[in-house]
C-alpha cells in the first residue's frame, strides 16, 4: 500500500542542512516527514528568491505579500529528502551570479548538494543563463551530447526523472520532431523504460494564472505522454494549481492551446503548478474567465489578497506516488492539498 506524504501535525524537527556558516533571519521549526514511509521523498517549488535590491526583501524577512524565500526554505529543514527540485525563476530579477550568492544561496545553499534544478526565464535574463549555470555547476548540466543545455535525467529509486529546459522551446525555436530537444527526449525515454516517470520544467503548458498557457511546449507534452510519463511539475505562474490527468495536447492555429482533454489516470499526466517559492502571488482565473479549463483544475488557491507560499512534497514509491502541498510558516490561511496516484 502506498504511504502518503502527510506531514504530522505535531512533533517538529530540528533545523537541517549545514547552517553553521550562514547568517540571516531566524527560521522556524517545520513538520518532519515520517521516516518509515514507503518510497523516496522529494520536494519541488519555483519562483523563489527576491533580488536583494527589492524593497520588500528586507534582509530576507520579506512581507506577508512576498519575498518569503526564507520561510519557504525552512520547509526543507530536517526532511530526509532524496532530491530538491527547484522549478525555475530561482533568483530574481535576472539570475545574476551576485544575486544567487547574496540571496538564494543564503537560504537554499544548505540543500544545493541534493538540488536537481531547471532554469526559468529570469535565469536567462543574464546572458546564456550564466549566473544560474555558474552557481549550480555540473548539477545544471549546461552541456550534453545532444546540444540541449540544462536538460538531463536521472533515477530516484524506481522512478525516472526528466529535467527539461523549457526556455529552449519557443515560437522561433520549436521543439518538434527533428529538433535537438526532441531527439534527446525520445532517446532518453527509450533508454529508461521505467514504469514510473516524472518530468519537470518551468513554463506550464496550461495555466489559469497570469502567464496563461505556453503552446510551444505542445510537442514536448505529447512526446512525454507517448513515453508513459505520469507526473509533470512546473512553476512560472506564482500560485498553486493541480490539474486532473490530461491526455494529448493540441493547439488552435498553432498559437493557443485547445482545451485540455480529461482522461483516466492510466492514460494521462497530472500537472502541478508550484510557483509558490516566495517571490509573490498571481491571480488564478475562475471558470467564467477560463471556461476552457473548467473541470480540468482539481485544486487551486486563487485569493491573492492573502498570499500563499509553500512547497510540494512527493513520496515516490514502487508503482505510485503521493503528494502534499505544505504551507510556509506562519500560514495566515487554511489551504491544503494532498492525495495519491498510480503509475501507468
């Protein structure tokens, strides 16, 4: 039986990671995942650290509305993680080397060794993502044999993990058949026929948030679906959205997304948007504003008058997974999302 992530409501772990050389705002204790749960534990979030020049940053303390990277990072303390997945836009505003050093590293540096990152669009506001690749080094996989920077894969337990650089897919740089991205992706999936697979990148294919859909990723989505991928993690929109399992994607006139097709779990992929890493929050459209997404989003938080920050924890087990969205503390609102899924 698959063990749920479900963090206990009582009993708090001591701070984890190597904080001996760090100085900065005080962190609060956070719930610890049960040690005897089945499977490997991962955590994921994007849209994280404010620039040190941001007036709301205030040395890392932030405000209820933003710059909460300190309290989000505290959720990792004491957890027995197999990996931390930073989902892009890790350091605002432009992902410069000095910004990574002065802010992101102060709070997430203790977890750098277990980080398996992907870049966001803000990382590429510095030439060729130089600050990002310089900070993460080999972990960011700037070079691979297919000429696809920032894309790589690895295994966690019985699961195959695929990290994709979505910045490489755009209207002028399509990732369709014959592209370097597609050649690498198909080769990787053929070489790793694991029953359970998770893929992650920055830009969501569908989103009811401020940024909306990102049609250039349609061929990537469909290739992953054909390859039997189970879960997709993204960020970019600064909110939390969990979609029901979705099948093959299509576009309208090649530029906008057709409504996502709801399918049984064993035929689709479940997309999580986890853009709650601390920067700020964006609105989520309701079903009147985005009727094409009606019935497609199973859970979301849409009230930006009280911002939501936190992280997605997932337990990757043999043949299935569980998830739980955990709020950063202090948490001024009551929001919770947890569940389980089965691999194809």
